C-alpha cells in the first residue's frame, strides 16, 4: 500500500512511518520541518520537505499517488495557539481542507487523522471524566483544541461528500522516544531532559493536574488497526488512567535518581485541570487497547533519552 504521512518527521509520525515500512508498505513523508527532524526520517521513506498548504502538494499526490493518508502535520502547542489563534487555525483547519481537496482529486481511499482527545473536550465537570467520545464540547479551553476538533468536522464532511473513508483517533497525552524535550508540550520528555541536564524541572500549578498518558507504540498500533477498520469512525486513544504531574515527576526521578526536587510555577492558560479519556469504544469496536503501562513506558522513554543525551 502507498501511504503518505503528513508530519512524518515528527514524534508520532516517525514511529508510524517506521512501522508501515516494517510491514512492507511504501511510505512518503510530507513535512516542513517546523518541529520535525530529518534524523527521524526512515531512509526507505520518500521525503518531501513541504508545507501541506503549499500548492506543490498537488505534485506530491500526482507523483506518489497515495492510497492512504496518515494526517499528523499540525500546529500542536496549546500555549502557541493562545497567542497565535489565526496561524493555528490556518495550519490545522485550512491544512486539513487542502489535504482533503487533493485526496478527493487523486481518489485517496482513506484518511486517518491524528486528533487530540486531551484538548478536544475542554473543561468538564468531574462526572464527565473519564470522557466519552459523545461528550458535548461546552467549555472549550484552547484555540488548538477548537482548530483540531473543527478539522475533524472537515474530515467527516469531505469524507462523506467525496467518498473518502476516514478514521479520527483522538489521543490522550502521547509520550515516548523521539518526543521533543525542548518544547512546551510533552511533560515526560521535558522533565527527563531537564533532569538529565541536572536542571530543575518546573510544574505548572500545584502538580495535582492530571493527564492520561498513552505510550507512542500503542498509538502506532491504533493507527495500524484503523487501516482495515471497515467504517468511518472516531475513537479516544487513551489509557483511561489519571496520572498527576507530581506522579510523572516522581516516576521519572525514580528511574534517574538525580536527587533534584521539582519547582512549582503558575498554571498555564488554556490547560484543563483534569483529562482522562474513556477508551471503551476503541476496545470494543476497533479492537485496540493500550499494552504499555505508565511505569514501563516511562522506563523505555528514560532509557532512550539517556542513550541519546
Ligand atoms: N503528542 C501528543 O501528545 C499528541 C496528542 C494528541 C494529538 N496529537 C497530534 O498528533 C500529531 C503529531 O504530533 P507530535 O506530537 O508527533 O508532534 P510533532 O511536532 O513532533 O509532529 C508534527 C509534525 O508536523 C510537521 N508540520 C507542522 N506543520 C506542518 C505543515 N504546515 N506542513 C507540513 N508539516 C508540518 C512538523 O514539522 C512535525 O514534524 C499532531 O497533529 C498533534 O496535534 C499529539
């Protein structure tokens, strides 16, 4: 199968790329290297250094003729979206529209979208946590969450109008090797790289904010399951387990044993207090469930950063 991965030089996209190549598929990557890295590219993947909104994307489609698209290219930082809402929507919504226009023109069979689940549903009362896919979004908290959720509507609309199959995977907080430890998102990568540099990590808020951390290998498996899934559908991809920022720090520190204590700073705008996503639908319909528990995932991640430090 010919698979095009947008954002394939990034953290999650590069793992999907490697898995597809292992499975014997032909892979092309479109990435403008905004946050992705050339060293994440598999030598067997064809690489196009390009913004997905660029007119030249048409040539990529006509040359590579993708049968399936894994769409990951995005502005994906909540704080950046709060300061640059127009740029965020252009990247995430217009980017999706351009991709779907070309998918229709070149008769792509299926688009699998890497959506956010963590930022999708906004701030919710405790009785809505773990959050199910059908939960109404009443209090969105970030421009990022809104642009990614809107892009899913465009995916559904184009898919249904133009007869392109689609699956949207709404991820909880993804972590694992290759996540950028210098960016604002990805607390596990950030804390690990700070501790390795003997710097003091800072928790935004009191550390009792909770998130649902899903290991990147499990996220790749969800994408693979989505290839043959026979319907158009959307799923939370999560562990349905709450882990606080304090627990994240303690689990990493238990691996690295630096003796460094964490500092606390102010809350970040746009961040909901608690995020845990119900994954019953993915278990029952997609046949997917997370295999890597938090302690094991952190161990694998810390090992990777220690080796690549
Ligand atoms: N990491 C997470 O916890 C998480 C959670 C939920 C959803 N997601 C989604 O998964 C996807 C991948 O995220 P990631 O964590 O791997 O981030 P990442 O920053 O490592 O990857 C994004 C990739 O897209 C590329 N890109 C950005 N804008 C582009 C554009 N206009 N044209 C072409 N390429 C462009 C970047 O260079 C990068 O390689 C994103 O869509 C993100 O919204 C991630």
